[in-house]
C-alpha cells in the first residue's frame, strides 16, 4: 500500500472542487483553519474536531537519556508536545 502526504494545496483543491470556492479563497480558508489551530495549541488549549479527533498539548517531564554514540548519560529537558486522539468513529473506520 503506497502512502503519500496530503498537503495544504491538496486540501485547498478539494475545497475548490467540492464547494465551488475560488482557488485563492480555498487556500485562504485552509490557511485560516491551520493558523487558528496553531494559535490555540500555542495557548495550550485543546482543539476538538467533532467526528475527527482532539489535539492536546502535553508537558513531558525531564528525564535521563543516553547518547547512543558515546553511551554518555544526559538529561533531556522538559518540553511540550502535541498529541492527537482520534474520535471513536474515526478509530473504528481505521481499524476495519
């Protein structure tokens, strides 16, 4: 099964074809959606997209790691990461 990436351009093209927006309008719409998503995540707010899933920001604690080349131990700094939890419907469709 060949996997490929869906790009912003692909999303804008789909909006243009399915909904009749101009290509520029569709591209602006996609950019606005992603800008809003990004802004919300940077404010550490969850983003819930009904029938799709939820994006949340998680804090990871500092931990001890090891450099695989030298074997030297080092502390990995605390950081934030985005996690995605698919909705029940999406999970069911993926696992068919």
